[in-house]
């Protein structure tokens, strides 16, 4: 009776071990990583896709960047023109005051603008 239980236990252990081994082999084949060449090919494909996405985003943003640069350039030119006009205006006022011989009061006649826009 004891021997029979021992044989049954050994048989069950072998059967469970074989089942575990079979399940392990099947899972290993299913989940096994790709070969080196396949993995490199997949990495290259993903990298190319990423490059394409980046290039597409760059192409989409070019008009917006161009508009922003042009707007900034236009604003800078307008600001420089306004500054030049103000400098010319006050230089003319100083020249007029100096040419009339009012050197001591020339600076009191020239007033600075209160707004810079």
C-alpha cells in the first residue's frame, strides 16, 4: 500500500513536471524575442517612422514660423522708424534752439515724450 502511494506520487510528479515543461516550452516559443536581424529591422523601421513624423511636423510648422518671423521683423522696423522720427524731431528742436542762441534754455524747451508707443 505504501509502495503504491509512492508510485502514484512519483507518477503524478512526472506528469505535472511534463505538463509544466510543455507549458514552458510553448510560452517560450510564443514570447521568445525575435532574432537579431529581425530586431534590428524593427528598430530601423520605427526610427524611420519617427524621422518621418518629425519631418512632417517641421514642414507643417514652416509657414507659422515664417509668419512669426515676418511679424517680428515688421514690428521691429516700425519700432525703429518711430524711434528715428522721435530722435529726428528732438534733434531738430535742439538744433533750432541752439541756432537761435538760446543755449542755456535749449534743454528746457525740449520735452521728452510721455508715451513710448
